C-alpha cells in the first residue's frame, strides 16, 4: 500500500463527460390528475409559482357578495407548482408546440367569457 506523504495532494480523477438524459413521463393509474379551469402565475427572485384551481360553477353566498362588491373571490388552489427560472423558457416552448399541434388537429382555441355569479 502506498504511503501518503503530508502536504502532497492526491491526483484527482477526471470528471466523466456529461450525458443528456431524455425523460419520458410514465403516469400510473394512481398518479394524481387534476382538472383545472384557472391558473394564476406569480414569481419571486428565485422561482415562478403557478397556482391552479377549479373555479366553482356556483358561487357561495359569501363569494357572490364579494363579487358584487368588485372584490376578489378567494378560491383555494388544488395545486401549486414551484418552478425554477431555468425551466420557464422550456415550459413556454413546450406549451407553444403543443398548442400549435392542438390547433392543427382541432382548429383554433376559442376563448369564451366565463359566466359570473
């Protein structure tokens, strides 16, 4: 066995080349799925936050009163996604590509006004 000498550094091994990993989502029957019809996006210095929810078809009396006053109606998000900034451009690109494919197959997406109260 070689003897270590004080003050001498061992040679470091070269780092392996980086490899590109292709990831394919593989949802299982018990993978949670959520239907959403509303998304709110915010950000901090460190990440983006996407809060998704299912806006109610019927408002509660309290929510109706808030809406009549012009106040925001609080609805608890189903899920919040915290996304690091370096993923945002790729997410926007992926959504744009899928939107283009959808519209080629099904026609332009119609933007209907949501019913109120």
